[in-house]
C-alpha cells in the first residue's frame, strides 16, 4: 500500500510526546545501525543521543523541531529539523538541517520516506529557507541513492561519532529556491 492509499499526517512533537520520542528514536536507530557498529560504541552513543534529558532539551529548543508521521493513529516514523545555531554544521539562517529521518521497519518500502521528504521540503520552503541539507553515513548506500533520487546532491563530508568510532558522513543538499516552479 503506497502513501496515496494511506491516511498520512504530521504531528509536531512537544514535551508530552517525550516518552514516545525516546522509544521511537532508540528503536529506529537500533534497527538501522546496530548490526554495523561496535557494540560498546553503539551503547555509548544511544545513552547520550537518545537520553530523556537530551531529547527533552531538544524539544524545548525553539530551533529544533520533531515531527511524528502517523498512519491513521499509528506512528510510522519521525524526523528532526534544526535551524540557525541548532544545525550541526552549516549554521546559516538560510538553511535547515534534516538531522534525523526514520521509518519503522514495518512501514518501510511503502513510500512514506518520500512523502516525509516532500513534507520536509514544504516546511522548509514555508520558513523561507534557501536549502535543506543532511548528513548521511557514507556506507549507507541505500539512503544515499534515495536522497539522490529525490534531488539531493553531495556538497561535502564531515566526521560523525558513534561512541569513539569516527565515521564519515556525506553532506547532501536540496535547493529550495526553485521549489515553487517545479
């Protein structure tokens, strides 16, 4: 069943969603990357990045937004957007960072990821941003192909740490300026 046959909607998260956000963040990150990383480094990363206090502070930051994607009433995934100084790299007022985008395994392959990116592009465009950018692990070939298919291009690299393990992310961007003419 594709996204056109599903009833999809966005729900902007707030502090009342903290427990669900912690659980969803841990689950999707483990599903995506646990098998490809050192167990101790991975546990260290999970304890820090997805700790309740970390996510609560991010929910309280005016430049950070989390959104759940719902299929009817069931949460299918989520994404995190960073603006201004909350961005991990570019830190421009003209850009917005897509720091996290995850779809639960049971919903993968149904077009929800592409629907989410279209919504993210819409949100960024409505905020007057010139471009959307993200970092993606250089070994995540499936994700890189997905982003390229949706118009993203590589513009650099940066280090990303899972515990003490330094990995390399591709920085990819999508220019929003001509979005209205597409």
